[in-house]
C-alpha cells in the first residue's frame, strides 16, 4: 500500500468534503443531519415513526432486537413525515431497531 493512501489521525483523508477520521463534532453533526436511529415496539406487526426530516426518498432499515410473537420479515416504508415498519407476520410484537437515512 502506498504511504499517501494510509489513513491516519495526524493527516486526515479528505473524502467528499468530509475529513476522516471524524472528530466528535463532525460525527455529531452527521448523526443529527442525515440519519436517525430508534427502537420501536411493533403492535400486531406494525409501528410508525413520525419525524419531519423523513421524506418519501428516505431509506429505512430495520432488524429485530427482542423477539415477541411469531417473527416475520421486516420492511420500512418512508413517506413525507413518517416511516412505517411492517412485519410479514400480523402477530409480530417484537422490539425493533430502525435506521432511517434522510
């Protein structure tokens, strides 16, 4: 590997206008600006997150955290102002981790 391609704290690597590794302020700003991470409780296989930053073009990911009921496959549908997490099982009442990228 060439020496100039190495990433180090002494010489941050510039990528797309952001210097890596990120310092605390940069990491906090990115978290506040571009994504949200929440835990929701499914009720009969569904739950909704309300956040004005969520757009129809946002992308959502979900995975089970604590299983309850008959577990199904999770999907996230984003619309302006909300994201709906749905399980393929109507009896899935699990605690779910959700990541939304604005």
